[in-house]
C-alpha cells in the first residue's frame, strides 16, 4: 500500500464575518491546491450544515483536518456532528499568537500579512497531513 | 408615536469553498455588507445555526433574511430554513449567471473576469432585494420590536459571532 492511499479531508470554517475566517479559507486553498493536492480533499462546511450525504460520508471515512477562524470552532464541531473524527484541528488565532508580525487584515481581500499567515498555517498543517497519512498507511488503513 | 426600530436585513451566504460560484456568493455578500448597504444589513456564518447557540438559531426570526447560494444544492437557503426560519428571499448564483448569459465563473481562489462580473451582478441583486424588503417593512403597520434574546444586544453586531466587520 502506498502513502497515497489515505485522503485527508480539509474543512475550513466559512468565517464570513471576520478576517480570521478568510485566513482559514486561504490556508485551506494553500494546502489543498499548492502544498498537498494529491493527499487532501477540500469539503465545503455548508454541506455538513445541510447534512449532504456525500460530504458526511467523506468526513466519516477519512481523517479530517479542520481550520477554524474563531473560538466557536464551527468546522471542528460540524465534523463531529456529522459522525466524523477530527484528526487535527487548528485555530487561526493560535497560529497568529505565535506569529504576531503577520497581522491579517481584510475579509474579501487579505493583506500581505494575512496571506503569509495563511501560507505558514498551511505549511504547518501539511506536515500534520503527512504524518496522518503515514500513520494510516503503517496501520494498514485505507480510506476512500 | 410608537417607537419602531429599523430592522436590518440578514444575509446568509453559502461558504462554497469547493466552487467558484461559492466564492462569488461570498464576495457578493461582503460587497453588500461593506459597500452597498452597510447600514441596513447583518450577516451570520451559516454553520452557527448548528455550532452556535439558541440566539444564533433565532437569526431569521429577528431579521428578514436573504440567502445567497453558489449552486443548486442551496445549502444556505435550506440550512437557514431547517435551523432558523424561512428566508424572505433566496438567490442562486448559477441561476443569475445563466439568466444574464455570463460565462461560468472560474477560479474559486481568484475569480476570473466572468466571476468578478458575477460578483457585481449578484451584489446588485442582493442590494435591490434589501431595499424591497425594507420598503415592504416600512409600509407595513408598525409593530413593537421583538424582545432581544437573553444576553444579546438590541443592536446586534454585523456578524453573529459578535465580531464587527473586521478583526478586533
């Protein structure tokens, strides 16, 4: 079995009201489009709100990484609510606290600090994704 | 003379991370909130209907609500109706784009020209609906405002997670 056997689903918060939500969304794109396009699948959080069966099945059958913009942790809660298991959860605010030099601003369009913060977060999560996939492969687990 | 609070119209957008149309929905909603009708609109993150508290689920009861969806799954419209209340009006980006003969938006992360046109088109439609909803309210018989749920301001912030429109 190859390391490609495991797909990790990535679920960012929808965060329409504040900058940190936009950072979460951008980080998810960084991760799924640029850094780990082969090992990750983006799932829209709204589908879990609606209970769409394909999205629910994905989070039930694959390890999930959630990226939340605020302390309410909607993405993480919704994965659990959908019967999935959160393999790793990240809060943008926690990453920002460690990198105060990258102050995010803007919602529709992030400033440079926000884009860099998103990239940094995505790079951190990419390492976690690799670990999750390695562990799943070693354990012989195969996900859809 | 009874005191009548001017209601704010709630706009609930799908998050639509998977599709360019979701990005159109999100950016059009933000354009209305920030530029076109900032004094008359509020928003809430759709997932808060499940992940938030009772106050969040009362959103559509306290605000006439317009939902903005990227595709015909209509997560925002159906989710709002399931968990909060029936939306006053609903928009689906795909339908508007098709009706106007625009090319399909592309680029969920960075929209192409057609996507940017779609943002303006959808934002304009939302703004007109906001005006219509408020106009209807203005011409309706005055009613006493509904009591605010416990622990919430009578003048809610623009996002139900109690943030303002930008970072603190």
